[in-house]
């Protein structure tokens, strides 16, 4: 085939695939959410999340522009417990550093809304998708807005009594972000044209769905670890506080509080879910190896295996080095990527099963 024929075929394929720009847009939105997760992680680790004490969706887009504006923001921050208990040493220059990360995180959230809404309207006018697809896309927009509201609900928990945000609300915020991210991966992947190679059964989809549920639970469990700064203690592996199963995981009453408020128990749960994910995925790999190997869509499985091993290694390194920002942010971002790859695998299997 000549280069002219190849170019013509490419143009024909592009013209006949009117959903291609939609898929590219959705994948870009997923990448943008991942960027927000990384910036959110830095915001949390630098304890910057409470530096902006008000929620102004429109006017808050403009940062402080004068010394008086900066002083007003700093004075507002001085009224909350975090400043009074932890940061009373801060000068206004120190405050500007933590303000930057929270402002950037909120700015990216606003930008995400614009980058979603404008192409959505353009594609709707161009009739690139039907109402059947438009409603799920609109639902993603609503989910993104809900995520913003969850973010403020989380921040507000640290403005009156706590010196940081509630770990419960942090877990809700991060878990909702993971759901938005995997939805932004699933939808364009499910719209990919062409035939999917490989044999798929209900068991394949069921096992992959179970893996995804475990990963989402692990992301939520990681949020509790972050919210309590539980990773700052018990920085040994494989032993924890000198034992595989440490004592002291049931010291709080009622007992359920230990699951969410006891640093020792919260970190242990995060470790235990990691071990469960490794074992679960090993069984998936063994089952698929016996069922016919990893050709076609099942090529996702070895990649998932490598990602899980990398995530475990990164988690251990983060723990042993007392949670440096670079490793901790990488660990959080990789968890989202692991969820995204699992969702892509599920999407491919569902396409094959149609």
C-alpha cells in the first residue's frame, strides 16, 4: 500500500469514527483528574489544605493581588486551630507557600469543570453522540461538581475544632475521586471501535470486578492512613511494632473506632488489604494461565501484576522512609493508575462479551 493510500485510509477511518475526539477528550480528563490527585496529595502532605478558609467558587479564582489581600487571607487562617496549635510560628511568607498548593488544587478543580463543560457542549452541537451517551457524560459532570462540594465539606471539618481535616471526609473525597477517574477511563474505552481479541467468560469479568473493588477499598483505606498521619509511625516491614499482628489494635471503645481512628489498626488494615490484593491477583493470573494464556485482552493481566508489585514496593519504600512527599504522591497516583488499568481490562471484556 502506498503512503497516499495509507493517508487516505487514515482520513476515512477518522471521518467515520466521530467518537474519536470524544474518547481523546475523556482520556485527557482522566489524566487531568490524576494530576489533581497528585497535587491534592502534595497539598495534604504539606498541610496546606486549610490555608484557604472560605469557599468562593467564582471570586476565589482570583488569588490575592495586594499586600492587603494577602494579609486578609493570613488573618483568616490565624483564626483556625491549625494555626493556633501547629503553625503560630508562621510569617506571611511561610503562609504563601501553603496557600499556593491549596489555591492550585482548587484552581485545577475549576479548570476541570471548564475543560469538561465546553467540549461537552461543542460535541453536543456537533451531534457527535446521541442522547443515550449524552446523559452518562452529563452524569460525569455532576459527579465532578459533587467532588468539588465534597472537597469543601472536607476542608470545613478542620476550621473549627480539628487541626487537620477529618479522615472520614478525606476518605470520602479521595474515594469519590477514584470513582470519577475510573468512570473517565471506562467510558472512552467502552467506545473504542474494532473487535476485541480473546475469549471472555462471566468469571473473568467477575474476578476483575472483585479486584477493582479491592483497589477502591485500598484507596479509601490509604486515605485513613493519610488523614491520621498513620504512616509516620510503625516504619518497619514486614513486622509492625515488632510483630506480624501487633498488639493494641483494639484499645479504643467502642471497638469499631479502631478501624478508623486507631493509627496502629488503620495502618495494619492498609497492609492487610495490600497482601490480599497480591494474593487475589496471583490467583487471577494462575486461572488465566490455565484457561488459555494472556493473548488479546488478557494481556492486561501481566501488566496488572507488574503494577501491583511496583505499588507494593513503592508502598514499602514510602513507609520505611517515613513518608517523603515524592514517594507518597507516587504511591497515591499509582493506586489510581492501577484502578484505571483494571477498569480498562473490564471495559475490553465487556466489549468482547457484547
